[in-house]
């Protein structure tokens, strides 16, 4: 069997350097890592995971919950990307069921007590999320997939996150429609306090105002909201067109709502419907959409997790309030307020740009 000493000899480095490349890659120079990685691949070396866990007193495991209400094609693709990236870095992923936020806290407690998990990945966080408060209180490392909407300090180092810039994506889609001759562009968004939904709405709003395609008073006429299901998308589209029959395009906050909107339009319509997430369903219907960089998101989440293995974040006892990476929340305003979010300034807070997919 190939040993760590064999890899070190082949790469021309010390066994400790090889160990650091495997267990703590962030402290090794990139050029050295490339040499060691090439030797590992050339010699087909496989680290002994059990021995490493005994030596480091870590499980090298990420935990992430599965909630039936949040399951989607995007979530499925994100999980695949996360497991693939984790596996490439010698990290396991444990999936656990969660039917509520309190149920997930019970899972946190049990997994942490048994030493089964080193870090958690949280999705679908909400304002005043009790899960975040628990993780901070118990100094438990975690990474959010989505921003902590509603937090006093969005870039608090104790709350690392990776997110996709929905404002940018929707603004780019709206500008694309404008440049291609669309003059009356509506928007169907989610109701309630959804940081993600409000951020995407703000992208449409800012693009419309910036291009002078509508005034502030007219925006409300062009806006409709709906729960994230096809029937609600159909209802919202009908209501929007009843109010504004001159619409020639509708930007939707999700592919699900876009599909609902598209199914109530006559076959000879010239109205363009766009979505967000670039799901298989949107592709099959020929709808333009916005693709999230899920593989890149997973890479950053795994990178941050590996850094936590070396040096867990300080100051985890502070408060945190979460944000939504999907739709939902209690409706408080028909039209969302502006999103004010400082851009990330460090590598523990990563905001990635999505890609337009035009069909």
C-alpha cells in the first residue's frame, strides 16, 4: 500500500507537508499543494480516514438537513454539488431529516453530542431564525447557503455564508428584455418577508427605474405576488394581465412561478416569461431563466468548512438572524421594501453572480 512517506518522497517534500495538504490545505502554498496533489494522483494514494479521525479528533463530516417543504430541483442539484466537492476533499456529508426549525435544533444537539458532525450547512434561513441563535450559543461551526437577511451585521465573521446575487441576475434579465425591445415588463414575486425574494424584486425595480421604463408610482401596477407554486403563478399572471393588458414581458422570481404564468398565456402570445434557477422544467418549456453557480457555491462552502476545521470562527456567542434562501414568510407588505446590503469584503462571505440562460 502507498504510504504518506511514499507521497512525500515522490513530491520532494516532508511527510508533514503532505499531511498538511490533506488535512489543512489552507496553510500550504498553492504551488506546493499542486506538487503533492500530483503525487497523490500519480501514486493513487488514499488517506486512511479512520486513522485521521483518531489523530485529529474530528469526524471530517458536514451535516445538512432535508426538509420536505424546501425540496426542489435546485436543492437536489446543490446537494449533488456539495457531496461531490466534499468527497473530492476527503469530507463526508451526513443528511438528516428536519420537519421544523425546532426539529433541526434537536438534530444539531444529537449530532454534536455524538461527535458525528464538525460543521453544518444551513439553507432556507429566516428572520430571527432560532437555529442560528442555537449554533452561535453553542459555538458550533456552520456555513449558510444564503445570506443572513435581517442581521445587524450581514458580514459578521461569526456567520459565514455563500450566496448567489439574485439582484444582479434579475437586473441583467430585465435589462436584456429592455434591450430587445420590451417596453412594459411586469414582475411576479413572493409574498412576505423573504430576503431572497426581496433582493430579486429590487433587481427588477432598479433596472426598470434606471432605464426609465417606469416611474416609482407605476411599479406597483406592474407588480404581483404569489406563493411558490404553479397554480399561484397562474393566478398572479391573470391578475397582472387584467390590470396591465399592455405587458409584453413578465419577469418571475422563480421558474415555478414562470411555468405557472406561461401556462395561462394563449399559444399565439408575444409575451415573454422568464424565471430563475434554470430547472429542467423551464428548459423543457423553452423559458429563459437564470442559472445559479451551484458547483462554485459548493466549492466555497467546503473551503470555508475546511478553514473551520483548522481554526473555528471566533465570537460565535453573538446574535444572528437568518435570511431566506427560498420563498416564504408572513406577508406584511404587498410591495417589498428596498434591500440594503453591504457587499462582502472577506473570503468568509461570498456573493456569486448567476448566468442568464436565454431561450
